[in-house]
């Protein structure tokens, strides 16, 4: 048995732009667990602004976990206890992914079958438009989304700019549901233009954290989803009367049982549910896809889409699609992606190995 923990920085092909920031690299800790015949892999997604984890904290926690375990029951996904070990949520997700991947390869089944036998057969992913795609570039690219049920568009926070893009989208693709992510960038001045939001399906986090009560005036025009305001299940229950839907980011929740329990509680509170993420390699995207198929109450999907195309140096094989924007349930054993060791080595800044 061997455990290897890799601290990685991966360059993006194009920057990820929201109303708050622009990023041109992606941080990841890649965990490999091998029994000599099979290898399981997992990726942690340390994002200080989302889950409070840094590349260093995630690497150090994964190394401490690797140093603490013993061969035996603690090496299976079913006896993995992230609460006991005080792991950050995405670090728990990465370790659990590697354990699930290894175990499902050992017994020869797709990973999602280990999580839940009652999984769905097909999901429809939402399209994505970054905050920097506007004007002629947006107009030219919109036809690509004609077959989608939903498109999720990041806004810039400049109201004239935002409504120009919203109106352009709705005139060009009137039958596609528009979901906008404002990332906290609006204030009350948007009320003067609220009637232009009639027909938008979803507005994600329009106002800054702490101003959740402002949402209710917009809910006469469109559904409102909260993301940044909800960092915990406690937050979700506190703000449930100011939203219609919740973005329970996978990176905030961590391991499978937390995701499953959180989604169940959100549905009981009458909320539509989404588990978004940020840029990740196909390793974490594959894990998210298995979760999306295994968690029956999830309403919206984007996280399990292949991500390699946005990363300069993909560090896993590509997730296959049957027919975009739809994906069929994964049939390959384990996660269904293979690691490119040479690409991994080029992205790795530091690593730790333990043989046991
Ligand atoms: Mg968001």
C-alpha cells in the first residue's frame, strides 16, 4: 500500500472572471492511494474565499492523515471519518474520493454505485458564460447554448452592462432558461430595473453577505439562490425565507454523507438544490459527477462537467460525454478517469509519500 500526496498549481487556458476576481491558476492537492494493482485518486479544492482552506493547509492536512492511518479498516471509504480527523471540507472530499476510487476499482464497479443504488440515469448540465464575455463576443457565441435547458451567466455588477447582456441572451435564446450569478455585486438600485428581470429563471447571490432580506423584492420577478451567504447548514436554515434555492458547494460540504444530508435538509426546507464548484481538474469533476448521479434530490448540475479544456495542463484523462449537454451515468469502474503522471509531475510543487 502506498499513499502519495501532491501539492499542485495548474495554469488555466483562459482566466476565470467573476464580478469579484480573476484567476489564472488552479490550486489542487492530488491524493493517490495504491494497493500495488489498483490506484485511487482524489483532488482537494482549497479555496480560501469559499472553504477557508489554502494549498498549504490542505496539503499539510492530507499528509497528516496519510501519516496517521494504519493498514486495515481505516483504508476503506466506509470507515473514513473526516469529523474525527478535523479535516477541511475539500480535503475530506479529496481523501474520500481516493478511497472510493480505489475500493470501487478493487471490486469492479462505478464509484456512484458504492454511494447509492437508486441513482439517476441521466443529468442535464447547465451551460456557463463568464463575466468577461459580452458585446459581440457574447452575441456570436450564444447559438452554442440553443440545446441547453439552463445557462448560468456570471454578471459584472455594472447594471447597464449586466442588463444589456441579460436582454441580449433572452432575445437570442428565448426558450433557454437564464440563470445569472451576481456574486454579491448589486445593491438596492437594481430595484428600479426589476421588471427587466421578469422571465429570468434564477438570480444567484444578488446582494452582499448580511443583506439577505433585500432578496425578497426580487423574488416577485425571479427565483433567488443564495451561495456566499450559506457557508453551513445553520446559515441555510437561517436564510431559508429569503431564497428559493441554495448553492451548497461541494467544496464547502466535503464528503458524501455531508452532501447527501445537506441536500435532504434543503429539500425539506422547500429549496431547490445545486452543488456548484469552482474550476477543478477532471479528477474532482469526475467525483462530483458520481455524486450528482448518486444524490437523488439535487436539482441543478454543472460541477461534473469536464474541466480539462480550461486547464493548460490537464492532470487526468478526459471525462467522456455521450451527448452534450446531457451526461449518462458513468459505467467505467472507479472514478472513470486515469491520471497522467507526467503532467502531474510538471504541476507538482512538493510531494509526500508513505509506504505501509
Ligand atoms: Mg455563485
